[in-house]
C-alpha cells in the first residue's frame, strides 16, 4: 500500500546558536498508520525552522475506473469516512448473488472489492484498523463472478492468499487502472507464466500476485466461504 505525503513547516523562537540540528519525534503523537520524517531543521536569527514530511499509508487511485479493497477491518467502515479525502464520480459494489452492480455503497469491508471512478489521481488514506477484539472477517462466495480483495499487510501470490478455497475457484482477473484494461489472468492449478500479453498475461496462481488495496474478479465453481488470510 503506497503512501500519501504532506509537508508541514513551522517556526518557533529559540536562543540556540545558528546551525543545523537533529530533532527527536519519539514523543510526537501521530494518527494510526502514519509516520513523520524530518526533512529540514535549521536555527537562524533566533528562530528554529522545521519542515516535517508526514506519510500516511494509503491506496492510490488512477484517473478512470479502479478496483480497490481494504486489507483489514476498519475502525470506521463508512464510505463517508473512508473516502472523505477522495473526490469520486461513481462507487459500486458487486452483488454476486444477483449478478449485478449495486449503489449506493453503505460500507467498506475487507475481502470485498469495490469499483470507483475518479477524474484525477487520488489516494485513500483514512485506513485506521479496528482496535480491540473482533470476529475475523469472512465473506460468502457465490458460484460465478465475485469481486474480492486480499487481506493482510503484504502482497502475496493467489495460491497462498486463496489457499482456503483452492478447490472452489477457476481463475482470477486483474485490472490495470493506468491503462484502463484487464491485463493479467491467474489460472488456479497452473504454475509459472503461461503466456504474455498483449492483451493479457496468463499466469499460474503461484505467481499471480494480489497486491493489498486492489480488487480482483474471481470465478467460483461453487458456493463457498472466503475467510481473511490474516488480520
């Protein structure tokens, strides 16, 4: 999951002599999934000038249609909270039971994929994980097409990520938001690179990567349940 960066600069008075100094941010309280790095600290004419670069983990969106997902249970799963810094034109989720798109979307939950349209590069950054004990997530998978998302903190191959339903699905489709087309298909039970694009690269699920934050189409051969791979 890529980061969104914000630069904050401030000035305070100081009696320290002019020069460059190190600044300890150990006691600075930051929002969950956020880090801060000192870009520049200088003392000049009795003033300390500090520039801090703040990075929050987020999901990048390219102009056009994007399939996205969240990799864990959120503290606040409402669309208004998750997408409050994102300007978007459309948001849908897929109803695999009735084979149709639905909107409006009421909440963003892990394991499900969502379709969003934006007109400029955006980043979903409000991804605070839920605190305290909770039941690990799982979703129902229906025979046919399902829009899913990986869970956990690392991008893994589909063979590992979907090991719990290995006998229940045939393939996966991956979307390239930059080129606005499907560019990768993963075939369950196959290994390595089968063929390269264009238009698509066909791979075995042992090398088909599922980056966290993305959404993927999965063709299921039967109804089943997909549990989270990890918190």
